């Protein structure tokens, strides 16, 4: 039997606390990501970035520098095969 490990970070390490009042509700409204009854939900960084970009397409009240910083962090995670825990 092989033991496998998964590397992940918490999504809250990516998303600024000041976005808590709108980002998580928008993410939970997504048809592509469900939280369901899971205790933990891991998704790959590419999938998270797709949802992040879809959400930000409809938001105009965020700092573009902050958005680009988060996109850069997500891109780095994609290259490292790191998952994101919702």
C-alpha cells in the first residue's frame, strides 16, 4: 500500500479579510463549486482561479493591484501542484 500526500493551503490565506462580506457568498453561489456536507473541500488552483476570475468579472469595487497580487499567488500554486482548501 502506498501512502500519498497532498499539499494544500487554505483559501483564506489568499483572499483578503476585507473581502469576507462578499467573496465567499459569491463563491458559494457558483454552479461549479459546492461545499455540500463536506468537512473539507480541496480544489486545484486552476479551478479556483477560474472561479475567482468569474467572480471578479462582476465586481468593480476592488483594488486592481490586490486582484493581480492574488492572481500571481494562485499562478504560483498551479505550478507547484498545490491544492486550495475551501
